[in-house]
C-alpha cells in the first residue's frame, strides 16, 4: 500500500525495529488479535539474521567441515585432502540460507496481518511515531522499542571493510586473510578467531579481562583456552591494545600482555569484537519522555512487563540493559512477554538466570544458570561435580576433550550447568529445563540418557551428585 507522509494510521501496537525481539513481538501480538504496525528501516530479521547469528553459524559449520577433513586424515586414516576453500561458493551458500530465512520471516508477518512500514521511526509522543514515507502512527495499546545494537568500535582508524572490520561486516570482507588479530574475547571474538583458524589463518586473540568468555565459569574458560591454543590460536588474556595503525599490507598493533611485555602484532586484518551498543539514532526518545542510562540502554521501570516509566512504552532486545543478555533467544522470550502483556494476558517475567549461553567455536561452550563463583558469592552452600566428556565412550570417539560441570546447592536444587567441548550447543537445552524448574540432581538422575552419546556425560554428572554414579564416584 502506498501512503503519503501526511497520513495518520491508528493501530493497537507499534513495534519499532524488526529484529528478533521486534518481529516476535509483532507475530505474537497479531496472533492474539491485535492490529500491529512494524517499522523497520533496514530488513526484517535484524542483525541476527543478516549479520550475526545465522550467517556466522553457517560459516562456522563450513569451518567444522574443513576441520573434519584434517581429523579424518590424521586420526581416522581416511586419506582425504583439502584442495582449497572456494570463498565465493561458501559465501553464496551462506547468503542463500539467510535469504531463505528472510523470505520466511517476511511471509510469516504477511500471513499474520502485520503491516510492515519500511522506514525510520521518530517518536512524537509516548504512543505515537512518525515513520518516514508513511506519516504518523498512533498506537492505542502501546509502543514497543526494539531497535537493536551495533558493534562498539576502538578509537583509531575507521572501519574500511577490508583491513579493519567489525563483527557486522567481517562476513562480507573480501576473501580469506592469511592472518587476523581479533580484539575481544567474548563469544563473538572467540567464534571469529575459531573460524579464521579453521580456514588456515594465523590468529591472535586479545582480551582485556583476565580470561576469555569472562561471563562464563572459570573452569570452562580454562578448557576453552586450552582447546584454542591446541589448534594454534595465540591467546593473550589480561592484555591491552596500546596502539594500532593501518598499513599497506594490513594492520600493525602493539599489545601489552598480562606478563607486562609490549608485543608487536602484524596481521592482514583487524577484527574488532569489543561489545555492542544500543541503537537509538533518530528515535527522539525525549519526545516520549524517555531517558537512557550511561551506556545508551532504555531501562524498564517494571521488569516483569518490560515497561518503561512511561506507561505503554515497552522495550525488548539489545536496547535493554543487564540482566537482559543481548541474545536472540532471550529477545524472542521478551517479545512474547510484551505482546501478551499488551493483549491483557497474565504473564511471567523472563527468567534471565535460566537463559542458555552458547559460544559456537571449536571447542564450543554452553551454560545456563550460575557459575561456581556466582553461586558462592550469592551465599549458597555449594557442591560441584565435574566430569570429562572422555569419561563416556562417545567422548572418546570425538577425541577432543571437554567437560561437564554441575553446580548445585548441597542437598538442594541445581544452580548451574556448564559445558565445553564438541557439540555442547546441542546438549544445553535439557539443563535449561533443570535449572528453570529448580530441579534437584536426584530428579534428573531418574531420567535415562541414550547410549552412546555425549549427553550421557551430563546424565552421569547428575547421577553422581545424586549418589548413584556408575562411571564416576563423587
């Protein structure tokens, strides 16, 4: 439908931003019989679909295939060889996956009756906004802000998409570099370091905190670093990037290591993964009576409804501060919560402690709930059980090490589950239910895990805590 910029549209719900948080809000609200307008200035699906979760995991799958050829030859006697990586073909497959998912989301919105306005939104009041190219939209029940985030950048030379890239444009940089300096050892930085190493690059990974994935359990971090170093990735935790410059052949940087040494690192590409910041450009939050915190987030006054201090204005996704996790699957839950709230249903707040966290590197990490340190700091009387993945037969088959760690109250509920190793991203879902339902080890120990699988290690860890261990005595 073509509109003039002077028209006014009245709807039940206006969603600003069409990423995972925004489109999940729109779809659920429409399913509940509400009229919904979704404003998106780019492409629905947001960062996750177009620049983050989906394309990066497609590339990491390709990296796993490359690694598998080396494993087949070196460990299993399969005389396979890798001639080359056809970058254009790899990128075309990745882009096809993204395009098909994009068409799927577009189709879902259309079938649900959501009106998508492809333009920028400028708030004009607590329940109204001007959408470029469409005019003013007034929302009877509420406005949902879901404008997402963008990569934070280091001071210094600008991103050029070739020698200096962020996680948003790294996938589309030309070709495969021979060497990469990754700055930032959170999940995104670790994943990109892992990918480039699989593709044959020399990789240096620098993290300012004293360990990689600093939000995860310290034992998981140690196992992750061990696995990355075994693959030939140079890891510098507790390190600082003192200075850097773009040179003709790439970048040159000086890194102060945790040992106090100043080391010069030359690389074809610098990949910046030092976190993300909320996007509110042009949104005119003040027109709706809204303020941001010191880092640009819009803080809810009521976390149980994700509603701001301005009644009827809700926030989902990366615009939220902690304890929201900036994860796509968390934003799906936030979208469902807000849509159901606006429809007048009784809702339960998002349990952020029970949201799984995954790093899709090689090795992978996956966790839900409290780390051992967090549990002790919170005053719990803690009992911990760790089990190597090689304690079960399938772990030996994979031959890549790994660990299961369960943190529980003594004679009480499970507080956290932490995994590192191959395919653990596919093993964390049951632990989310365990933590989310306040289960005790004895509750889980009654459930039978298939043999032989990696998941047996999770089952065995709970069996041991329940005093029924077969292959491990606690």
